[in-house]
C-alpha cells in the first residue's frame, strides 16, 4: 500500500493537528509494547487528555480507517502515522552553534527515530573545531558553504547566541538551506519560500511560570 498521496496533502492539515499527531503516535507505540493489537480514539483520549472526537477528526487526515467497536489496528496506525509525518524518511541537517543547547541536541540520538539526522555542526570556538560530539563532526562556520557541497542537507538547526541569529540565518539561506529549526528566542526573518519552525524554550518557560503563578493565587 503506497502512502505517497498523503505527503502531498500534508500542507492542508491544520497545524494544531500536526502538533497532536506525534502524541498519538507515541501513545500507540506504548500500547503496542503492552501487547495491544487494536486501539480506539477513546483509549488514546484517556491517555493524553484530548477529546476522542478531536482525535478521530485528526486521524481522518491520515489514510487509515478504524473498525466499528474495535478501533484502529495498532501496527497499521503506527506505520501510517510515521509515514504521514515524515518520520520514516531521514532528513539530514546541519546545526549552528555548539553551546550547551546545541551540544545537547547533538547528543540526542533519539532525533533519528523521528527522521532527523544532524550530520555536522558549525561553530567558531577553536576548542570545538575539529572535535566530534556523538560522532558528529564540528567545523568552523566558514566551512559551511563547502560542506553544503559535500552533504545532501536542506535543514539548519539554529542554536546560536541571539545577537547573531539573523546573520547566521542569512548565511544558511544563501548557502542553500530550505528550512530552519530555530531554538533562539529571536524571531528570524526569512524569504517566503523558507520554512521556519520556532521552538523557543524560553517562551514556553514564560507560559509555564505565568500559569504556575496564576494557579498559586
């Protein structure tokens, strides 16, 4: 069974749905480990606190249908979700900025399970250049353009200091990077054809602290 048409339609999927689908995938994988062969949207709902009707609607974007009173076949649902989300394809990436966060991402072998392989990193710290973290080589930032000719890379992971975030972004895009996973709290500016995913730890911290303070009063 080919799932290729799904990937072409993924742009039509609402972003909140795309954010929830990996939750469902992780939950279904846990159920598989427990020996479950079928799972219903109601079961998933109980585990992750998302309304069952919302789960059913989200899964309607994916090429799978459940059986009445039985639910979805676990193995088939895992396969289809992984394919739909792009986790079965390996996307190669460069990382820019090998500080504490960048170093942690290089050490996170789990990213490969979700289709992202960081193949090289770039920095200007002479103590880092020429070394490896988790088998990933670290080059001087000036070598980026040459390395783009060696590697088939379209994604840049941005973990540089905020004051050079835009400068490095411009360099990445000029060198051929098509998508930026931005971990800095700086809102980078990019051309319309470039994909940006902002993942600011600090912004999420602010939300958490605000809710914590609200709940304590």
